C-alpha cells in the first residue's frame, strides 16, 4: 500500500528540523533515516544559511512604510503596481538605469530589521542540477508525445491543488525527480521565512486530509501524485533558457516566492530594480523575496541548459478554498524573529551593516554595474 500523501510532509518537516538542529549545534546532519547524500545537502544548507545571514545589505526604504501606505491610504488594488514602482524605484539614490551586480550570499533588510530578500548562490548541490534537468527535459523516447515544453513563452505550470498540465505518468515522474530537491527547498523556506513555512505545512495538511477530497477538482489524480509533492508551495512554474520579462506575482505581500536555477548553463542574471540590484543566477542559486511587491526579470541564458523554477502562493490555490485565515496569519520575516527561532545559539555577533548604494559594500565581490533595461 502506498504511503498516505501527508507522509511526504512529515518527512519534509523532519528535514527542516534537522537543519535547524545542525545550525544550533554547529554539527552536520547525521539522522539515519535521511539518505546520506541528502544529509550532506542539509549540512550544506546549514553552512550556507549562516554565511548568508552574516552578510547583509541595507535597503534605503522601510518595508513598514509600504505596508502602511497600501492600507492607510486605501490605494485601489488596481493601482498597486504603479504605486509600488513609484515608491521603490523612483526614490533610490543611485542612477535609475544602473544596477549593482551581486554574486555572493547576501541578506537584504531595512534599517528596522525587516527582511526583504535572500540571495543564496550555492543553495542546491550538484545532484539537484541533474534531477531538475531530468524533470524538466523529459525522455522523448519514453514520452514521444510529451506536452512538457519549458521553452515556451510562459513555461510549464504545475499546481498541487489541481494540475494544468502533465496528467498521468509523465507528471508523476517529473514530481518524483524533484522530490528531494523540493524537500531541500522546504528546508530553506523553514529558515528564511519560518511563518510562511509553518502556514504552508498547515495548509497542506488541511487541504489534503481525507475530509477535503470534495475540494479537489481531480482527487483521482491528485492523491497518487501527491505522494511525490514535497514542495512547501502550492504551485510552481518551470522555464528554460528564455528571457522572463519584468513581472510581479499575485500573492499576499508578506509572502516570499522563490526563484531557483538548475542545470549546466552560464550567464543570465536576475534583475530587481527596487533593490537597484542584479544577481548572478548560476546553477544551484536560490532567491527568496516578496515577488508580489517587487518587479523582477530573468535574462536569457546564452549557453548550456537551464531550468528556472518559480514558486508561488496564488490565493486561488488552497487559501481560497480553505479560507483567508491562512493568509491573514502570515507575518513578514525579521532578523529578531529568526534569531529567536534559532536560540540558544546566536548566529553571529553584531556586525556593521553596509548601505546598499555604497559601491564598496562587502556584499559585492564584483562591484560592476549593469543597465537595467
């Protein structure tokens, strides 16, 4: 008998707990129930997280100002995009057309300690490059009529609650290839946005309990495939080497979406004008940020084979069915909250934080600038 679908999330939560224990004890992950290669991956997550947390860039605006303006001024939702673009992108100090290039792990926050973005090159190891490529580029001999084409303009959409594409064996095989990669993603989310991780675990447990089968459009497909659904997010999109033009996602502004890069490619940066930043986006890189508030784009990869995974928390996936109590309970991540999550061991002593617009920021190995157009 196959395991109950929720068993996948019990394993996912165990992995997240092991990473936190590794950070607290400053020791590698050695739990016998976790495969040895994944133990090494989780130990790497703990090391890279600590390095990222200690390297900070301070943005020249306050996240609380954005929240207050959107709520207190009663700006119509249809005008949010124009407002956010004007607030973020017209008020910064460096020339609008120039973006600083980042290529080392960096945490972006405001002066009050509200976390704005995590940039984490090296978030995923070599094995995940192979598995993600297998998932995104199917075996044409086994699936000669495959509908999976990540090089189309909008990429491939996969939802936990209902599946737009990849019904049947091909979809389940894709999720199987991504099983451990998505568990590593969940471990990252438990560190960079603990309340979102906890919310998503609660949501999945409720949505996929036996009592909620009536809420699923296709429970006959979902329950067999859900054994392999280990992502903490209710949906993701895959795309390839192509350009992803500037966009914002639909979500609660406290939600962090993830941009992940896998494959053998080289080149093709992520640009976020509200931070005046461009990020090298090499294989294994992860970026977590409030994609509903900040415009972003991904340049085309000029060489190699790339897989870009974009996760999302569309309110139509789960929250709409289960009620907005899940979205309303979400809190933005802060430095203080993460420190409390990881006590008794403080991650780092206090270090002086550098202003983002300063070209000598220790966050930048290569302080180049690129045009943002």
